[in-house]
C-alpha cells in the first residue's frame, strides 16, 4: 500500500513537471510569435532576435529561420553559402516536424489558406534560400533532390515554382549528362527538351488549379505564375534560337514588372540588333536587381563599347563600377570585361593585370547561366589575344627586331606561350558539347566571348572545315543581321590560306550587299577593311581603318604613314632625343601629305620642371585625336607614349564619366 502511494506521488509530480514544461514551451513560442511581428529577416535586429528566440525555445524553427535568412541576405562568397546551408536545413527540419499538418492542408477557400499562410510563407522563404545556396555552390543534384522533396507536399499553388526551377537547373547544366548528374539526359538536345517538359508541367498545374487559386488569391497572382513560366520558356527558346517562340514568350511579359530587360537585351544581341540590345541593357541597369548577382548588362556594355570603337568609355565605367561595388559576386566578370576593354584600347599591361585578378578570384555565379566553364574560356580567349598582340607590339616598337637577339628570343618565347594557349582553348572546345551551338554560331545566348575573340580561337585550325561551315551559315542562318559575320570569317579564312583574290572578292561583296551599323559595328567594319588592306595593300583602305579603329593598327602587320609636324618653345631639351626615338617604331614618317596621310601635330614646351609634349592628329581636316599632353620623364618613355597616343592608345581620363548609351 505504501509502495503504491509513493509511485502515485512520483507519477503526479512527473506529470506536473511535463505539463509545466509544455506550458512553458507554449508560452515561449507565444512570446516569440509576438516579438517577430513586423521583424524582417534582413533587418539589423534580426540576428540579435534570432539568438533570443533560440534561447527561449531551441526546438522552435523561428529562431533558426531568422538566423539563416539574415546570413543568407548578406552572403557574398562561396564560403558564406556553404556555411548557411546547415542553418537553413535545421530551420526547415524543425518547421516540417511541428507543422506537417499545416503544410499538407488542401485548401478550398481563402479562409482555409489564411490559417496556414504564415507557415507556408516561412517555408517558401527557407526553401528558396536553401535551393539557391545549393545552386550557387554548384550542387545541382542537391537542388533537384530538394525540389523533389518540396513537391511532395503537393501545394495547390507553388510559391516557389518548383518545376520552373527544375527547368532552370536542367538548362544551366545542359552540357552535362546523366553520368555526372542522374537527373539529366544523354545530350544537350534531350536536356533542353526536359527543361521544356518541366515548364509544361508547371503550366498544366496552373491550369488545373486556376479557378480555385483565382478565388483564393485573385487573378493577378495567377497571372504572375503564368508569367514566371514564360520567363524561363523565353530563356530556353532563346538558347535554342527558336526566335519566334522566344519572341512570343517575351511578348507575354511586356508591360509587366517581370519583363526581363537583361535577357531580352541578350536575345536582341544574339540576333545582331546591337542598338536595341543596348537600349534594354540600359533599362536593366536603370532598374537594378537589388540582389547579389552579376549584372550581365555591364559586361555586355563593355563588349558593345568595343564594337563601337569606344573601349575607353567602358574602361571608365567599369572601373567606377568595381570601385563602387567592391569585391562581390560579379567582381571577376567585371574584371574580365575591363581586361577586354583595355585589350582593344591597346593597353596590354592593364589587360593582363585585370585578367590575373579575374583568374585569382573565386567567382560565385549567382542568378546566371554563366558558369565556371564560361568564366575560364573568357579569360583564356583574352589571354590568347594578349599573347598575339604582345608579339605584334615587339615588332611595332622595334623596326629592326630581326637584328636583336633579345627581341627574337622574346618573340620565340611568346610564340610558344601563344601556341600553348591556343591548344588549351581548342581542347576546351573539343570537350565542350555545345561548341556547335555556342561558339561556331558566333553569337549565342550562352556565349561570353565576342566574335573577334572566336576568330582568334579558330583561325589557325580546321580551316577547311570552318570555311565550308561559315560559307553555308553565311547563306542559311535565320538571323539575317548575323550572316555577314560568317561571310567575313569565310573571307578571312581564304586570306589565311593565301587565296587573296577570292578573299578580296568576298570582302567587296560583303561591303556592297550587307548593311553595317555605322555606330555599333565599327569593329566589324575595321576587321573588314583590315582584311582588304592585307589583300590589296590599299593606302586608302588603311586610312579608313585608321579613321574607324586606330587602336588596332599597332597590333597588325600594317605600316601607317604619318606626317610629323613638330614645334617647340625655347628651353626644351627633349625634342631632338624624342624625335630620334620615334624612328625605331614601325611607322613611315613622310614629308609630303596626301588625303590618306594623317598629320601628327606635336608641340614641345616646358612648365618650369618638365618638358611637356602636346599632340593631336588630323586627317582630311578632321580631328582624329584631340589634343592630349605627355610629361616627358625620359625620351624613351615620351616617344612610346606619343607613338601609341597617335593611335588613340592612352589611359582614359578617370575624371570623365560616360552615360552607358
């Protein structure tokens, strides 16, 4: 009897303690729920509150919810995404454990949904952050596994748009196969079909629950779901160059905030409509994204500046952008774009400096289909062009390089490095399953190198194969504005093979038959004229090249004529020494002027400390190079700056600012 009484007392005490703990837990969660009202995960206070919530109840998901999303909102590198994943998983696990019933509700009215709305919103935010973190860690298999798990709840309206993100993940990894990632198929073509299949599933689900979701959320929310499908469908069809289908889906989004200015700009760029592409890129930068992704429009603006023979503008803009943004995702891409601009501005040392920065940076490819292979290929292509231009620069700066053992040794070394670089690029192409659609098509939505860079990648190999291919595409490509690029490549390949007569005829046909945008296709025009000069040696054509793109000439095998007109003040000591240094450059200094000869007007003066050189260039009474000044620190340095300056090769004024377009 006594033993039974003791047991009863112990059970009563234990039950009381359990009830007290349960009450305490309920009270803690109530307090947490009250304190979280109006608290945004991105607020500064959120991290402090998350720690308080975890202390109050470490089994409640809300504390980890705020900790995870606060950290996710501030991530800017690979390590940050890696570290936030465990916290996101813990928050999701606790939420699913306690609120499985709320996640499983199949609502029939607004009231039904309202009762579970907060839980589902929290779940969606955590789910998106985890999915995005996996994606930015380049773990697409984890993305797909998690999305499969997410879809098991069978939400009647998916705020996360799981099938859309499955389509995006497949498209982003289209060049792999099921051997690497089991969710993929055996080819790019099959993978893109799979991506479209996911989008069809997404659309079918919208239709299945349309009437119900319109009654619960309203028609605009359901329209938003439809536009989300259109967004990804436009991306896939743009890649496949299904031009009409892509335009159809872009037109569905016109007039709504979801319209993807950047993607549509790329679509127009790929179709050779650079002026309109520029307009949409500008709209994208004006709107901004408000997140951490690379702004692809800035990279494309760098390329368009090169096309327009205005690389100095993008140098200033990109330097300002890098300074303003700091080292964030996209920093590596901006340095690649800056290196490209410096390359076409003739500043090889600065080009190599920024390529090295990009190579040494661990880029995180957030919110973009550009991946590490695109990044590495972009760097390698520019490195190849820089090597070739370094060789050309030695010949340009040393007219008698044949008689200098040190110069010949340096040329041989650069030749070996260039060949190795080109072999590296060719191996990349050979192992790249989308080389046909991306690189050989010259312009493609997933191509991050310009047409000029592709030429340098391909010109020395497979000439017979590429000549036939480019001749065919020059006649058959559905993008009429792009056909001339294939024709130019074919003509230049004829020239590389020594068929100057056929090449010249092809070049003349291009100029007669094709429309060339006088603003956005100056690089194309320059390469056309350059090839013609190499065919016929015409001084008139060389003069046109100088007018269109003077920065290219020092790095070609062409010799430019100049009439040098020199003036000085009394007291200058540098004139004779600088003029002597000028003679070693590969320039034909002439005494007589004709209509094809630029006049270099050079004035030496002294500011009391240094000799100052002021120069400008006129051709046919037109200013080609407006007045610039050089501080004469040594005759060699001054002559080098002056000579390159005559070809518009100089550091842009950092105090200048340029509107994009």
